[in-house]
């Protein structure tokens, strides 16, 4: 029972910052639903679709599972569960907010239900993987481990983009995430994560949005300004996208309105997919650079509110953008080298005794007790005795009285050696 209580608290921490803010279910009228997707025209998605709609790109959605709804058609090509309580294909909605994953997926890759009916996603021809994790409920697998396993599985199953509309609600992240995120970055995968929501009391972004190299997304209101409720602030924010008055499809198939950076994130994941489809030769660093460089800046760039600016899908796909050599959002491997190396590989137990170990000194600087060491005898005592004897001979010779040869003085006492100015300091 103790283990389960701990796991529940961790899962709630993941869920707390990015709540699912739902309105009433909407009537399934085609004109109403498609007309509510204001971001498609305002943020350049229609323009980008003149070039590509994301075909050939695979995006993994690590979330509560993607339900089987008409608006997603055949978008989901595979899945797996990492909680131990979902279905093997990752399609059974689980966790404290089971609709969450389906809503996210519909904003990213919705196919609609007709030419102008239903929800259509930011990249309506991408393929999805459903990696289900249980957040906010008790499981035998910690939330941290579920996420780490889901990332590796996503990479191994062909995802080149991973959507993470979740947060750990802390700046820090576990070591298991070091390896998992590095694995994704080493395989040229772009990870897109939500900034979190101030509306639930979180003022600052939390992991995975704090991990170097991750493309973090802040939320905007319907007027294109920073959303107070649907976005947190932080220096790791990459871009901002619509996060209020969103419409998506729940696992039941109902259309629902909702708000949060959870919804802004799949819009950016869809944008990343459009860039990958239109520029298949670009590596992850330059895909991210295109998204950042073509964003519309707001004030100082980057800022803790808008990052590099507000997304522009049309420009991201078509504009000329100079190439970069490294991910503009940071290098996780370098961060690990700088900050993890000082950490102990094993934390001491509460009753353990920490003993300070002195720095190693050269043998000739060894401390001594009682009889002098070989170094002290050969390098201090004998030369001193020779000088004293030589001085005595000079004195006796100068007065012309040499009656006997004086014996070599004894080795100086320990305290005399310690008083010599050339004696090494006690360290």
C-alpha cells in the first residue's frame, strides 16, 4: 500500500499542471465544428497545406490513449500500453482524464468526417502511434518509468516526433529520463512538450518542458495574446500557439471545447510534422530552427512568455531559413556532463557515516610521528649536521686550536624540523 500511495502522488503531479478544461459537448454540425477551428487560417496552416499535409511522418502521442473515433479515421497505425492497466494496443483511454489523449490526437491529426465536416488536425495526413500512460491513478509502474519506456518504444517504432501534453510539475526530472530523452535525440527525434498552465497555480514550466533540446509550447488566447490560464512562463519556452477556445474530439466521439497548453502542443507537433514532410532532408535541429526562425516575435526574443514568437505554419514550411549546426534549444548531453557528474552515484543511507578523505600527498610530504622518516633524515637532518660540523672546523681552525675531532651532531628533534621554513605545511 505504501508503494501505491507514492505512485498516485507522482501521477497526480504529472496531471495537475495541465488540466483538461472542458465545456459542454457540442452538437455534431459540420459547419459549426470546422468553423470553430480559427487557428487553421490565423496561424498559417491552410497556407502550409498548399505544400504538404504531413503525409509520411509518424508522430507518437504519449498520453492517456487514443480512442477509436470517426474523426481520426485510420490515423493511428500502432500503439502500446506502459501503465499495466490499458489495452496492449494503447487505444483504451485510461487515467484520471481518459479523454485527454483523444482530444490531443484530434487537434494534431484529425481527418474530419467529410470534406468540411468534423475536426481536422494541424497535419491531417500524419500517422500516429498511441503510447498510453496512466496519470492520476494507482499503478504498479511509476509515472516516471512509464514515460521513459514510452519514449524508447516510440523511437523504436518509427516516430520522428513525440508529443508530450503533460508535465512532471517540477523543474527536475529523474535520471531514467536522461537516458530516454538522449535516446530520442540520438535518433533525430523532435520532442514537443507543453509549458503547463498558470490557471492551476503553476507559474513556472516543469519537466519535460525544462529539458534541453525539447521544443516547449506556451498557450495563447483567442486574440493571439499570452494566455494567463492556459500557459506557464519559463526561459525554456520555444514558441507559442493557440491554447484557448479549442475544439476537439473526446474518446466517446463527442465534440468538446477545452483550453490548456495541452492543446497548443499538438498544434505545434503538427507544424513540426509539416516541416519534416516538406523538408525531409533536415535533421531535428534544423526542423526546430525552422519553427523558431519563422515565428512572429513578440518583444524581446526569446522571452519567458512567447519564446521565439507565435507560430506561422506557412512560413515554417516555405521560408528560406539558414541552417544551424546544433539544436538552438540546448544540448541535453552537455547538460548531463555539467550537472550530473557531481552527483553521487549512490545516495548515503540516513545512518551512514561520511568520512572526509584527505588529498593524497607525495611520499616525501608524509606526516611523521616519533622517529624521523627517511626523507627527513636524508634531506633535512644529515645536511644540517654536515653544515654544523663544517662550521665547527672553521671556528677551531681560525683560533689555531684543534685538539680533537668533534662528533657529528644528533638528528634534530621533531619539533625543530617542524619549525624549519621549508617544512611542507600540514594539510
